[in-house]
C-alpha cells in the first residue's frame, strides 16, 4: 500500500504573529535524527569547501575510530536534530541563537 505524505500548507508553516512557536512544537518537529530510512522531503543546502571537508573528515573519523559507517546526510540530520533540541530547551540561550547572532553581528557594516 503506497504511503501518502501530507505536506503542510503555508498557513501551517508561518510563524504566529503573536510570537514564537512553543518549545513543544519545535521539539515535536525533529525529536531525533531520522537515521537510515527513505526520506520523502528534500532540501538543497550550499556549503563551503571547508565545511564539506570537515563533514567528510567527521564521517571518516566516525568510521575509523568508532566503527560507525554513516553517510554525510545522516550526520547532518543528527546535527540538525541536536541543534533544534537545544533551541527547544534553551531558546534565546541556545547554541543556534548564539551562533546566528554572532554571524549576524559580523555581517553588519
């Protein structure tokens, strides 16, 4: 039996005008990296050569030192899940907010 996936509409994706989504809603969105499975959704992310090399080095170290044969996508999904969980728990004090604030401040003239 084919599995049907419902894609959320724009109204469901838009942030409420009166504030941020609840921490529970964020945590539900990505409670854990999805692991090795067929994924129905796809995004394209552009990264620098240095970021790609660091990701590939992490993959090779996981394989050589920890006997974990994982692909780059799995590493990215786990990293994203960990970052979103931290954001859900810590909000404005999270690593995500800190790093984005640092980057935003460096971009200002």
